[in-house]
């Protein structure tokens, strides 16, 4: 690769690092073409880009972005999953794929500019997705309102039951 091409790749990777909320590094060497295609499809559906990057160029881009500690993970064939919206998505998809296929190896990650190891990537994968977290927050907001509505409806409901019982009692006196 000529020097201008290398500089363009470094600039592209640096830009991806700058925009990404999370990056996950994988060793993909044991995957066949069909498996890589399936993995890319899953990642793309979640809005995650999966790129093979030369280690020296990735290391240079990381240094330019002041991301320290990534060099030790840049060994062997590396592909990087860049997520620009959901920091959990790449870790979750890649961890699931690695469990299914046992051929993909999670190496490390970069979360908000900080390098994290394989165990932290796996822990990140166990977190609920953004949608699940939003649903949980929404449920937490709705619970007190639902409880308040139930409490406020109680006296009204009791009044209705009392009036119905009174109606039945009077109907029974009139017919008896």
C-alpha cells in the first residue's frame, strides 16, 4: 500500500474512532466467508460497521486519538466493529456470534476512548440493550401513575358497589 493510501486509511480509522461510542476488536481468522457474511449482516442491521484493519494502521490511528493500551491487542488478523449509536450493540452481537460459532474471538474494545479487555467486552454484552433500558425506565415512570389511578378509582368503585347493593336491596323489598 502506498503512503497516501495508508494515510487515508489511518484518517478513516481515526474518524471512526472519533465518532464511535464503542469499538470491539475481534480475531476473525477461523471464520469462513459465509460466516463473515452472516456476521456482517447482523452487525449492519444494528447499525454497526465491521472493518478489517491492518494492525499498524489501527495502532497509528489509536495513538493519534490518544487511545492508550490498544497496541497489545493488535496481534494477528483484526476486524473492528464500530458502533455510533448503541455502545452495547457490537459487544452483544459479537458475543452471541462467538457463543454460537466458537470460531470468533473477542479481543478487546474501546468504550468512550478507554480500552477495555475481553472480560469487560463480555460484561458489556450482558447489559440490556438501549431499547430494553428505555422500556424499563418507561415502566418505572408508569408504575406510580398506575398506582395513583388505582388508589383514586378505589373510592369511586366502592361507591358504585354500594349503590348497586342498595339498588338490589330496594328491588328485593319492592318485590318481597
